[in-house]
């Protein structure tokens, strides 16, 4: 029996990066401690960004483990004449099997956008995978990188974007910065600017 901590609920895997949650385990995952966007694994140690508790990862862990177990128990218990119990068990087992095998897969659309973030930052996490703390840290880091490559070190990065006053070297950093920023400050303007930067960065990489 496993006693201690262990990672479960792996989702959104792309190019050897993914989301997973560490649980307190006594045979089965019981209490979630922390979700992580994993960027690498070395000597069985995960490196990456701690992102709070990520709901979809928790659902995959609980449904994938407890759902399969409970579904199998109910299905076998129903074999003694309890058709409704057996049907419930089979339904739960099939649902949990889906959670185990397919739930939380990264779609082709997500993967295409994740490639852009990895090219810009080295981390292919979409902004919606991250918590507020990491969004701020990554946005500010990208802004610093963009401004460092500007003649005017006091330039406002949003003004650079609005006026198209940036060069090809700055584009990856501004794209990522705007991606994180529009996640925190949702507006039609920020969405429009992000889509413009994404289109230009995609063209630049083509």
C-alpha cells in the first residue's frame, strides 16, 4: 500500500509538459496538496510552476481512481440481482474509464497556440492554465525582455503594442505578455491586441 504523497490527474500533456496534482495518498489519492504545470522531470523530481489547485486535474484524479473502483464494486454487487445497482456501476465505470484515458487531452487548437508560448517563453502553458501569481510574474518578465530591446527603456509596453512600435525581436515577448495580461484584464481591446500579435508571431515563425 502506498502511503505518502504522489502525483495524479495528468492532463494537458504536450511536448513533455503537462498539469498534474500532488495528493496525500493512503493506498488511493485522498487530499490534494498542490497542482503543478510540469516543465521537466529529472530523477523522478518534477520541475515547473505551482498553480494552486487545478479543478480539471482533480476531477481526473478522483474520477479516474475512485470512480473506477466504486463502479467495479457496484457492478459486481449488482450481479446478485440488483439490476439498477449493476447498471449504475457499469455507467460509473465507463465514465471513469473515459476520465482515465481521454479527459483533459490537449486539443489541436490548444497545441498550436502552446507552440507559440513555448517559442516565446520556453513554457507552453496557456494563460488559462495558470494562477494569478504566475500570470503576473511571467507577464512582467516578458515586458522586461521586450523593453530591454528597446532604445527607450522607459517606454510603455502597451503603447508599443497599440502603436505597432516594436521590432521582430520584441514580438515574441510582447505576444506572451499580452496573452498573460488579457487573461487578467479581460476587455475587447486586449483581446483584439492579442489576436493581432498572435497572427504576426505565427507568421514570423512560418
